[in-house]
C-alpha cells in the first residue's frame, strides 16, 4: 500500500519524508527540487510486538510495513501542466491515499511560493488542482458511457454516478465528500479519482506552536476544513521530527519527555496512515519470530492465513486465536488455554486487530 506525501513547494514534505524514512531525500529552499518521487518503506510502530517478544524471546521481530512516496510540490495550474504538473498528478494517481502537508508556521528564511502563510488557501490550491484533474477524467468517462448507452442500458447507472460526482466537484468539493452506495463505488472504482483518495492533513508548525496546538489559529483553520470532509489532522513540527528520527532510542525518549510528548508525531502519522487505508494487523508469535501481518479490515481467517502462505489458505482447517490483551494478562499461551481464552475459529471468522493466531491446515 502506497501513501503519497503532497503539498505546495517548501511546506516540509521532503523533510517529513526524510524523518519518516531516514532516506535522505534532497531538501532545498526552492520549488521542484523533488521531481522524481522518492519512495521509502517504513515499519508500523507496534508496541505489542515488543511485549510478545518478552514472552517468547524470538530470534526475530518483524513489523508490518507501509510505503511512503514523496511527491514533488504542486502549484496553481498543475492540472494544466504548470510546474511539471501533469507528471506530478500521475504520481498521485498511483498511490492509495494522501498525506497533505500544510504549512502553518512563519519563517522569513523559508520562502512561500505565494509570499505569505495561509493554510486554507494552500489546501484549496492543492485540492482544486486535483478537482480539475478529476473533472477532466469524469468528462471523458461520461462521453464514453453515453456512447455505450445506445447499446447497453446498464451504462445509465454509471452516468448517474459520474454526474453526481461531477456536480460536487464543480462546487469545489472533493469526490470523497460524496456519499455513494457500495454498488455506486464499484461502478467508478477504476476511474482512480484523485480526490476520492482518503486524505490525512499534517499541520506543519513551529516548536512554539506545538506547545499550544489547541489555541493556534492556523491549526484550527486546518482542523475546521478537514472536519468538513471527515478527515483527520495531525499537528507536528517537521524539523523536530527530523531531529528525533536521527537519535538513538534513549536520546529520543529523553527529547520526547523534554517536549512533554508521549510519542513522536511520526509514529502518529504512520499509525494514522495505516488506519486511513483500512488496514489492521494480526499477530503470530513463537520462538523463531514474532510478527505483525497486514490485512484489510473485514478479512476472514482463511484469507488472513493466505498472507502467510497460499498453502495455508488452501488447506485451512481452523484458526486458534487468543486476543493480545488476554495473552499478555496470562503471560503464556498455555495459561491462556487453561483459562479457556483460546478460541477455535472456522472459515467465516472475521479477523480482529491484535488477534494472536496459530493456523491449523492440511498440507
């Protein structure tokens, strides 16, 4: 699963990407220093694995992973090709969801492409370019569907959905704000609309702003906008996150305590991004390895088993499952079994986040 980091030039996208991945993407105080997207694969923070490792003392701990793509700064007119816009929009089309970085801090030494700090204007600049690109996509689909209508009356259902979305786009709102039934979503899923992608907003603030996020005017503007489309906002100081990412565990913990924080902003971003994609983890634990496996919410046990190996899915008999909380409370699988906390689940069982599982299967 890929998450694209987007925003105007010089808002902190590449710095955030560097902090998330320690990949060393080029950061510079001028637009378009990122032309080809940088890609980084990062582990999803999950303290449950560390707790399980204390019980099993495994040879290896393996976290779930998520992929971030640092996409170059969009500018006004990108949908018409401004600032290499068409190329950048195609990069956004390839990701599954979007993290939009919004600059909320003042700094005369870091130029803003529009000359002043205005988070709402910046969000609308980005979203309007994505909206314009989506309107173009919808119009092409409508032309095709209307031609098909003469031969296939079923095309009318697609036309109805496309027109519903187009009306919302033309009002300046993103496609993700449109309420669609499951069958309507199915009809247009292969359109890959940019504004249909789930979005998380990052309010990039100064260290001073971080101490008073509840009362900061710029942060609250971003929150108000995001709430109108049911999106989440995470305020963070990207420069601090970059510094934290370069520290060893103990030094990082001390710096977080000094800042009055319980976890880094990056951990929040990675966890929220994982959740944004509708993903969750089930866990396997033993002496060889303690591991988190990524699945979509709503996945049934045999398909979850298939994440480990296709043979396990094919030969699936049952899943022996204990909740993470119960296992930690009891301290061992044997103790959990004695208390009747280990369940035997069949093919129709829908997996839950944090299930600790042993799959039984025929070879």
